[in-house]
């Protein structure tokens, strides 16, 4: 049941109405049942995996909490580490089996082949359970918080199960933190018109990003990359630029829909994006992109590895480990590892070049606060990120061929026949105008967010006629220009496959 499906359009209003009608003391049980129903719409069998992960981390939390009563610190820490390791083994074992078994087996067979050892590769016909990477990390984050004594273990199994399976976020996040989300389950959420309106506006913007921007961008991007060997360098360059906006709008739309849906029911989920393409360095980009995952890796991997506390060399090694693991988290394929490597090495090289940069700024008296300087840094950062997106979107060899074609652009086809190239990508004059207008709206919203201007609050302060004019314009804009309807297969959100 995708957010952009008819089923969800029916499911969500019913859940919200019932949620505010039923007594507070049983609301969490109702939401838990709805969340499992929502999840089972993909494959009922995989709810057993979700339940297994939930039970394992719930039991671990209780055991870790009980160990706090042991007076002997050495004995207490040993037991806590043993239980924590066992919980990680169970949860990561399930994740590895479904997501990485075939990839690991294929890699091992290739390595053995290099040593002239012939082994037949075992291949399992497995379908990746939807959202498994997200709810696994969310439940393990809870376990780590209890292990560190940052929070007390949740005693109520059903409340904890709702924390893991909460339907707005289970498929593609944001990855919730127990310290923030668990207490909200106990809050008495009274109906608030302002709160519901804010959530619906956030969802409306999410639908604009998904149906108008993502789906229309996908037409050109998929057309070009799926036939890359028949495309000009200009078309591939344009497709790579458009893909950067496609993946951003796709993922940000899900996060906005999730946050909006949760807000309608009184829950506050973590903001997952903060104008990432306005970043002036790759490190800043990763503080603004997929914030819930980036902060998870920071708190539960980077810092435990030593962070930046053990010298520059160790810091750079930790950065590379985090981004290689991040690449694997996104998918069991070599091109995801390359994508992670690129994002890691960008930052390591940036650290190495920092003294050179400072020297150049001093020698040439560069005003680092000048708009032109910030703009150039932003463009350079976007270019680096966009190159990495090519590897994220396409297999490794195909990505290299695409980059070679882009690097070997012919001026005849690049500069003077750009209109024909765009039409060959599936971008007619009408679709080009639509994308330009939609991207302009996106840019306006991003600028407002960057300038800390809350558009939702601004809209709600306007007069009723002007306010409803904006609402109707947004709704009819989505209905008229969105990609949906008969013959349309509701496109899976890109990050739902991870």
C-alpha cells in the first residue's frame, strides 16, 4: 500500500477518524493493528520477520535494564555486551540473509575463481521484505540507547511494537529514535485543527513532489539511462542532472508524506531533509541529506569507532568505513559500494586539501562570505554529488560508460541541437514547460526553507479567500499535471527498495 495509491487514500482517513474517536487508553493498540495491516498489504508472511525483530530487541531491552541491578561492574558490562551482540547477530543475520546472501555468495565464488577454485554459486530466490533496513536500524538504535543507559527499556510490548512498526515511517523512514517517538505514544493527542491542517499541507507538498516532479522526471531519466548506449553525451548529462532532482523529490516526498500523516494524528517525526543541494561541501550535504540515517551512522558507528578523537588518519578511516557501510545499507551491489566510497573519499580529500584552501584564500584575499564564492562552492559540491548519483542509479560498468560519454561531448550535438536532444529524451515542449514551472516551485520552497521562512505558517496567516485559492491551486495542479490514473502503475518510492 503505497502513499500514492488509491488504497492509502481510503485507508488513511478511516484510520485518522477512528483514532480520534476511540478512547486514549487503547489508541496505541488500534494504531499497532493498523500498522501491521498496512505492512501486511505487501506480503503477510514478512510480518513474521518484523515481529521477530521486534521481539528480539524488546527482550534485549528488558535484559539490559535488568543488568543495571548487578553491583559488579565488570560482570554487568560483560552480560550487557553479550546480550547486545546476540541481538545484533539476530537482527543483522535476518537482514543479511534476505538482502546480502546472493551478493555475498556471488562475491565469494568470484574470489575463489581467481584462485582457480571452481564452486557452483548458490542462488536463493528471495524477495526483499519492504522496509527491513529501516525498521532493523530503528530497533537496533533503541537497543543501543538502552545499552548506553540513555533511555529506560519500554516494558509494554505493544507500545514498543508500535514504535517499530508505526505505519507512516516503516517503509522508508525517517528512522525514528526511541527517546523522541516512544514518549509520544503515551501522549493524549487531542484533535487540533491547526495541527491537522499543517499535516495535510505537508502531505499535499509531498504529493506534489512525487506525482508532479518525481514521476515526470522519471520519464526522461529512465528513457535515457535504460538506452544509454544509444544516447548522446548531452542527453546523458541532462539525465544525470534530472536524476539528482528525481531521487531528491522521490525520497523527500515520502518523508514529507510520512511526517504529514503522523502530524495529522499528533505525532512528530524527525525532519529528514534540510535543503541538501544548497550545501557548500560534501560533509555539509550529508548533514542535510537523509538526516535520520546520517545521524544514526554518526551516533552508532562513527562515534563508537572513535570519531575524530584518535587523530586524522583514524578519523579518515572511520569516515570511509561509515560510507562503505552506508553504500551496502542501500543495496547489495558493487555500484552502491562505489557510491559510498566516492562520498567518503570526497570528504577525506576535502580534509587533506583544507590547509591548501586556507592558503589560497589568504594569498588571493578571497571573501568567503561573498555570494559568488558560496555559489561556486555550491555548484562544485552539487557536481561531485551528481557524479556519485550516476553510480547510485546504474551498474558500475554502465556508470563508467556514461561518464566517458559525458566527458567526450561533441559540441555539434551539445550546444546547437539541444532542443532535439531534449525531445529525444521524451521531453516535449509541454513537458519541459511543466518541469521548469514545477522545479521553480521546488526552488522557491527550498529558498524559503533555507532562509528559515515557514511557508505553512505564512499561508495560514493569509485571508481565507487567498488561503483557499492556494489550496485549490495546489490540489488542481497535482490533479492536472500529476502522473496517475487508468493504466498508471503506482511507482514504488526509490528508497522503499532499501
